[in-house]
């Protein structure tokens, strides 16, 4: 067992097999981290537009999985989360009373209370329809939280018409994983 742990918290329509989380796992695995990839998004039955309801629905599954982990065995714990997973990551850091570093991808409003200076970085698209980019920027500035916002992309962090721009974003993210 490694003394470092990465836990991936996916979004409602964004599994750990999709590029942002998939490559995070690859990079952190090469850095010697144990990896836990959560899979609650496949079992959600609630209204896909009720993010708060989906977060509540996923908590039981996440608590069972994370409850099996001896967090005291790890010197470094990283949570990488996407969309609704950002609220779950913050909630469970508090719930289990652990200290984790976070990369919050395209956070939802329910995650803002968990984003803390010195413990996280936030990444989002300037065209995000889930959490207004301007509001997110103001919050991050007020809280002194590093924020990386990409032009011309929304909540998926993918450019709808130019795959090269999407790959360029992914390359920036891979560098971020290596330096985090």
C-alpha cells in the first residue's frame, strides 16, 4: 500500500472513465498513489436536473465505500472531483474529518462552502451553465482560491467545435496533475 491516496468523485454525466478523471488517475498512479474511483453516477435514480437531490442520493454509496478506507494510513490524500462530485468531495472530507487537497472541476453551488484557501484549486469553463463563471470568479477571489477558467468551453470543459482546443485544455490539466 502506498502512503498517498487519490479519490475521484465523478459528475452525474461524467464517469471516472472520461478524460479529465481518467488521466488524473493515470498521472497520480505513476506518482505512487493508491486510486479509488467512485461509481455512484451509474445508479442515480433521481431527477437529473436536481443536483442537490442527486448529491443526497449519492451520499449513502460514497459513505459505504469511503468508510472502508483507513485514512490515517495516508500521508497525502487528494480528492479530484467533477460537477456534483465537488460537493460530495467537500462533504466527505468534513464527514470523515480528514485533510485532503482538492482539484474541483466545474463546481456546483453546493460545493462553494467546502472550497477553502490553501487546500484546493478550481477549474471551470467561462461558459458554464451550471455555476455562473462570474460568480465563481468573485467567490474564488474573495476566498483567495486559485481559479483556472478556460475560454469558449462550458461545464464539460470540452470545445464543441474544435477538438484541438479540447486537447489543449487536457494537456494543461495533465500538467496541473503533475504539479499538484
